[in-house]
């Protein structure tokens, strides 16, 4: 049985939520969160993408509070 990785599932779900259509989409891919990418630039990318994802999910959960963040 071929089970998709966590990164693949995350990106699929973000696309289901149409977050990839937002103008500030940081080009999140499954490769972004792959552990083998340890260079400082890759860590910066992971952090930037994680921040985008968490904020956008929080924004959908409670938009009124997200406006003040």
C-alpha cells in the first residue's frame, strides 16, 4: 500500500482550501517540509511556509481575532 507523506497531505489540503490561490502564497510544496533539506535557506523557507499556513488556518477559524494579529 502506497501511503502519501505528511507533506503531500498538507499541501493537498491547503489546495482544497484554495490557499494556493492567494497572492501571498509562498509556493508551499511537500519538498519544503522534507527533513533532508537542512541548509539554512531551506529552514527559512520551512519557517516562512509554516507561518503562512498557520496564520491562514487561524484566519479561517476566527477571522475577527486574526484581524488583530
